């Protein structure tokens, strides 16, 4: 929905939101965070700016799975936005836990079933692969919350293993090809399916922390 004015948008949403879009092909980022917002909201600006960079590189979100589109933005939002103010990781853990609840809600389970962290904590490469395969649909906003959580953790691993320059190279690779799996392989030298399996121990660690 395109609002007729920013004023109307603010009054209808209570000034506690941010969004990015491309009305008339122009990338637009609106951030409206009133005073008293929590530490985690500091991630909003860099999160949305990451989407700007993604769209600048041949509309990456249109061709990448949501775990890449939202996971990348989630990682940079947290790392750039508030990591220095969260030395013990308390805010980060709280945000991660909050993103697990919708997984159960979407499946009709009790919100406190904690299904997603339980699956992660099992340390099953097969189940981790299934979790990521289920969120390979391209898209950004409105994607399942697991795209943010699982994708964000995946980009922690990618950045730690390959460095920031490789992440940038992966994004710019979409200027030459829209095949995200081929771009992933050519940039990182690993098949996506193998990468999912290698994520298993790290996701098991975080699954245990969230229980």
C-alpha cells in the first residue's frame, strides 16, 4: 500500500517502524523511530541501507532466496546498528528468540512451542538443509521470520569465513548473472547445499542458547 503522505503513514503507524520500497522505480527508505525505542531498533537504518545496496546490484532481492535478502540485511543491521552497545549479546539473543515465535504461529502451533530452536539444537544436517530449502523463495519484506534469523546466522558464518570483500563480491555478481546458486558457488567456492550442511554446528549452538 502506498500512503498519500508521510504524515499519514506516521499517524497510522505510531512512528515505530521502518520500510524500504521502490515506488516508481525510486528506492525509498523511511525510518520513523520515536524516542524511547529499544536498543534493537538501532539496526533498522543499516538493515534498510543493505537493501538499497542489494537493489543497486541488479535487484538482487528479486532473484535471491529470502534468507539471503533478509539475512544479509539482518546481519549488517545488527553488526553496524548496535553490536558495540551490546557487548554481552543480550539484545541480540532477545531479538533472535523473538524471531522464533512466528515459526510456530505460522504452523498453527502454540507460540511457546519453541519448535525452530529445538530443530536447530538437534544438530541434524538434514533438518537444517530442509529449513533453508523451505525459504529459498525470492523476496524481501513479508518473508517468514526464519529468513531473518537463519539467514542472519548464515551471513555471520560467511563473513567470518570469507571476509567482507567476498560478501560485496557476491552482491555485485548479480550484475552479471541472476542465477543465485551459480553466483554463490563462483564467489565462495562451495555449493549451497554443502554450505547448509556446514552451518549445522553453529545453528545447533544458537538453537541451544535460545531454549
